[in-house]
C-alpha cells in the first residue's frame, strides 16, 4: 500500500488508477493523459508511461498488449483505501450507477445485469463448489445463474489475475435497475447480517448504512466471519447476508410485477416484501413506504469462506450480458 497520497507522484498514481477503474476497457497512455485532465492533472503521454511502470511493478495495473492497461483487483483495493476519507457514501452512489446501467429485460431475457466478482485460487475453485452449492440449493442466492472466467479474462470491470478463477454472481442492484426502468426508484438503505429462524427471516443483527461507508458491507461481514450461511442452508437457522430497501407504497403493484418477471427469468433475491409503513425484520419503515429485504448476492461465496476457502470479493464489480450466464449446476 502507498504510505500516503500526499506526495505529488503518489497523487498522480492514484489519479491514474482512478481513471482506469472508471473504464471497462483497457486504456492507453494517450487516453489516460486526456482523462487525467478532468482531475486537474496534466501529464504528457511519456510521463503517464513513466508512472505506469510503477503501477505495473506494484501489481496495481496489468498490460493488455497494444490495447493498453487495466486496473487489477490489487489496484482497486489500493484505490479504495487511498480514497476512503473522500468517499463516504461511495457504495450508495455505486449502487445507483449500476441500477442506471442495468438494461436487462426479464421478459425478453436480454440486456446487461449487475454482478459481483469473487476470485478463487485455481486449485481451490473446485473445492469451493460444494459449500456454494448448499447455499444455491437452499435458495439463499439472488440467482443460480453465474459466470466463470480464467486468468486474463474479464468479468464486469475486473480482469482476472493469472492463477485465479473469477466467479460472478448476480448483484441485487439488478433488481433496483429493473424496477427503475419500470419507473420505480428503490432507496438502498443498508447492507446487513440477517438472522434466520426456522427458515424465516427474523431480525438484522448487524447493519452498515450505504450512505456512511466507502466499503461494501457484505465484503466486510465475510472477512469478519459474521455469517453462518451453511448452517442456515442445512437447518434453517443461522445468519446470512441481506440488504434493506424501501419503495414508495403506491408503486407496490408495479414492483410485484417486476419481481414475478425476474423470477420467471431465473432471478429472485426478494426475501421479504412488507406492507405500507410496517416494520420489516424489526426495521422501521417511513410513512407511505414499503420495506424490502433482498438476499445478498455473495451468500454462496460466504459459504465457501466459512468452509475455510480463501476468496477475494469485489462487490458491484460491473455489468455482464445476461446471455453469458449459465446455471451453477452446469459447473
């Protein structure tokens, strides 16, 4: 990690990583130099190449041949830590952006959906399938549709490092996106750990408000070993990842139609849909509002982590075409 972002050189490196993180395609030094001007940094193409040598050496960027460079998961992590003091509310903004970028039509079953990307060591991936299958079979995932990529390939905005297997799960922001296209804005309030009792949602035992964090809540809960997804899948009792949303009460019927269409397309994720102004899982809901609990897209990956398998997660990692997904059972 960079010691600080105070020096001029380090500020330029962080700015370069930021530019690369905003692109889903490789960028060359000319394009990077032009994009840096938006942040008030003026570098020649030669100067950009000079700084890129340092980002390559640190593993923050990876060359993609003549197409240019892309930021690596390590680079995204460095960028996130360097910008944390300035990015309170970053996750909320990211969810809103992914919802806007979602073009998925559940009736036609075409378009882009939002994903999370998880990175497993190549040798460990097959071992991870068994605990993840428990979560999928128990219906604790947003969808059983997934995507897999090898080193050098891409999932969303993430280039999979060599020696790793990339595993994409559908992000619950997809639900926000589909309802948004139907004219209903969903308010994303927080990510949490939900206690389940007798296969029914009971209460949230941990909460991180999206508007007050620069880190994805689900990633933090997995790292802190706060879930028991496997136990929940086996016994109906435990703690899983979940998210809390709110919608305007008059839009409930529209949202129900969206939920039904998504379910027909193989995308679920809505665990609870409350009634007007009534608390949901002990969470108060505003006047003329309806609370929703969505399953966390990373629940299957949390199950793998509980089994002792190392995994790096990049939540809200970009978009993927629906046609690129396949059933987890086919792996």
